[in-house]
C-alpha cells in the first residue's frame, strides 16, 4: 500500500485542470428513485440500471465541467458551419439512420395492423346493432298499422317518423285517457301477445274449452235483462254491450277502412 | 496557444487478435489524436522489448493488446520509461461500428473524463485514475485536435470491474447519446516498472479465464459423477440379498377362524332403488303419470 502511494506521488503530474479535464463525481440523483437500498449498490446484472447509473455519472460530470470550461473560455459547442472530420464516417451514420428508420416503420406497421383489426371488429358490432334496430322498427311499424286497422287508434302517427318518441308519448297519454277503448289490462295483453292474439292454440275444441262456460252470459243468451227494458227508455245503452252479428261486424270493418 | 503537454501514446497489439480487438484498437486510435500506431509484435519477444519500441517512436505512454488462445484479451497500460504499468483482462467489447450506438463526435476533439467517486477511495484505484487521465486526455492545442469538448469518457467501478463508456454531449443541459466503444476492464496486477518490476498490487477478486473455464468444466463433471454415484447406490440396494425370515411356530397359536354364517338364498328380487339425479325431473315424470291416470279415469 505504501509502495502504491509512493509510486503515485512520483507519477502524478502537476497539470492544470484544463489539460486534464477530469471530473470525479457520483451520478446525478435519479428523479424516479426507488428507495435507498437500491441506490447504494447498483446491481451489475441489471443491465438497464447499470447503464443508467453510468449515464447519470456522465451527466453529473458534464453539468459540472461545462460551466468551468466556459469560464476558462474553452469552446464546447460546435458552430453549425464548422465542418470537420467526424469519428464515424458519414456512411456509418447513414447506416445507423436507416436501421432506426426501419425499426420505426416496422413498429408503425404492426400498430396499423392492430388498429385495423380493432376497427373491423367494431364495424361488425355496429352493423349487427343497426340490423337489429331496423328489425325492431319494422315490427313496431307493423303493429301500429294493425292497431289502426282494428280501429283502436285513429291517428296516423306511425307514418310520421319525424316525431320523437318522447313527444309522441306526451300527446298520446293525453288522448288515451279520454278515449274509451279497451281497458288497461286488455291493452297490455294486446301489446304483449300481439294484436292478432294467440293464434296457434286459440280455437281448439278440447274438453276444457267445451266445459268452459265463462264466456256465457245468460242475459245475452236469452235476450233478457236491462237492455230490454232500458232500450225503450234510454236507447242504445245495451245495444253497445250486445255483440252485433257477423254480417254487421264485417260491414263495420269495411266502413272503417 | 502552444502545445505544451507532450503526451504520446503508442497503441499496438500482439499477433493472434480477433477482428473485434482490431476494430477496438482502430477506434481508440481515431478517438485519441495523440496516439501512434505500430505493427504487430511477435510473441517470441519479451515484454520489456516494448519499452524500446516506445522509445524509438518517441512515445511516453503505451496501450498494448495481448490475445491468448484466440479467446482472452489482455490490455497493458503503461508509462514507458520508468513509471507504473497495469495489466487488465478485457471483456464485453463493443466497437464504434455497432449500429445501436447512434452518437458521433468530431475526430480529435478533446474528451471530458468522468470518474466514479470510488476511484478516490482506494490507493490502487487512485493510481489507476492518474494513469487513465494521462493516457486518455488529449493535450490542449495538440495539432491534430479540435478545440471543442463534445464527448465524455466514463470510467465506473461496478462488480470489482472498471466499465468504460463514451457519450456524445448533445445539449448544454447534459443530454447524452452513446458513441461507443465500450469495454470492461478487470484489473489483474499493477507493476512498479514498465512491463516488469515488482508487483505493487494484485487484485484478489481476479480469476483468470482459464480458471473460470476449468471451474465450469469441473462443476459439470461433478454433477455427472454425482449422478453416477446415486445410480450405483440404487443398484446395490436392488441387488442386495434379501434376508429370509424363519417361520415362527408360535404365530399360529392366536389364530381363531371366524364363525360360519348360514347360507341364504334369495328368491324375490329386491326392490331396486331408483337413483334420483334430478328432483325436478322426477317431479315432472310423476306429474305426467298422474295426468295419464286422470285422463284414462275421466
């Protein structure tokens, strides 16, 4: 050890700092510091950490040395019109630039391909949604037409598509309350099961339907009741409850259309 | 100004170096305008011949690359007339020509030297620092040098080794790009004289590459031998003579045979219990059965 120190003393040259341009400093503190334990000992296996520590050491040296050099009037910035031979030839720099460009292009291409795939997926989804919406509208339109045919709604609102749904609701509610028509339960059932009614199982002549006498009204059947007496007095009240015959009904239908 | 600091560095090598080493040498020559080149030295000559070569070329410092077995690269740094010299093992060499190093600097511009603070803490590192400074710094007003300072050499100590990097200074706010080359120096010994003389310092952490390779081979061999041994032990266990145990006459004493049960013959098929997997399904089946009955009855 002493030998080393003696040797160093002999060997050391007394030169001004400008000649040597050396700086001994630790690295610049990392703004994204990860705790005291890691900052002390740089793990040599961790390549990125190691290189970053070297980089920061160089930065610290530069930050200290450049002001000193400026004070000593040593130039550090190369003027733009100063052309001189560089350590790496222009050809080499060209090669480097080409490589960087190709890498960037490859990345961009992959990005574009990814985006295209995503767009296609989205487009498909939107298309499906549009088709479904159209189906729904068609269904609603047909129902509205049927309602009108049956004579329940005398407005031709469904032709007017510009009317927004909210507006339509407000107007509809006001008129629906004053209308007579079928009561709420009937309307709900019509809306749920379609206006034609449950078609498939409606006219079976089964034991149940045969035994089912709920739709029998004795007064209607025997043509008795308050209608007989009231018709003379009031007139027309019972006539509303009495269901007209087949021919009369058809006439009514044709007339309404 | 006048060129006062007359440092000249001789950079050359021995025979048998690889292309990478040759490129590294050329890179160092371009980066250091105060350097001189020389032909390859024959391995037959002794090392102190280098001192004479340096004197002939009028150089007072020397960087000598020595390649052994076409694999290991050693580097000597020395102050030729009488000063100290150091021998290093060089690893992880990357040259200027690598495409990942995108920086560039003026040929012959003076470098800024940046050292790790650990260089000041140990005497041998302090000596090495002085050696590096004198060798790598370009003298001011050297005829081949450019007056600007636009790159910085970094010497850092990590993992008992010295890492060398070269960065280009782009902006005044210290944004850097690597120019290269890069290498790692593993100190072996420091001598008092140039290429000889008493040893001032020997690195305890240094392991020669031969040793390193030998250890790897030994570990592989040891693993193989262990496997063999385990196999042999297993063989012995298998083959091992089985000891015959004699029949013990007193064993039979406590044996009591079980009582005989009467033989039962079943004539009626036992009721099979249905495995109910699904209670709902069962209920459904039951309801269907009931309906059927109801219909047939009614």
